[in-house]
C-alpha cells in the first residue's frame, strides 16, 4: 500500500464518527494532532492498525524512535525516498491516525512548540 494523499484521506475519514450523537461508551478515541482535533471510532481504528503502520513506515527513518529518534513535522510531507507525498493537512491526518494507535508521540509538550522551527512539533514513530 503506497503512501499517498488519497489513501490517508480515505482512511482518516473512514475512521471518524459520522455523528456526534454516536459517541457513546468507550468506542471512541479523541486525538489532537498538530492542528486537527478529531474523535475516531475505536473499532475502525483497531481494524485499520496494520494499514496505518504500513503508511507510517513509509515516512523517513529519522522519524523512527529506533533510528533517528524523531523529526520535525515539517519533514513529514516527504516519504522515505525523499518524494513529496502530501501537504501538511494530510500529513497531520496521518499523525492523528498514528496517535490513535499509540504509535506516534510528540517529543515536547504543545506549549513548547513555539520555540521550535516554524512553531512545528517534532514527533517520533514507535516501532
């Protein structure tokens, strides 16, 4: 499965709740990405975990905790082959999906982001 905007957009939308009234019990995962705040359906996220990891693995190795330790969100629009694969909005959707499966973490608290280049956070992928 190739990392591309359409794939990420479709997967992101498929995992969202359609109506706020559906958010009940524990079948939801609230996520705050870089600029995006969403609530995912837990069951759909769990079914998509393998696909989400497959997409995250196509980001540069520098994002991986085990190899680079993390990198700026500004670089998440490039894939592992250094090709531009998306705009920041779509990259943020991928980050949100990664947070939902507990495989993406920001390296610093949100209140410290303003001190970073472009005011953008660094994040790592847990593999």
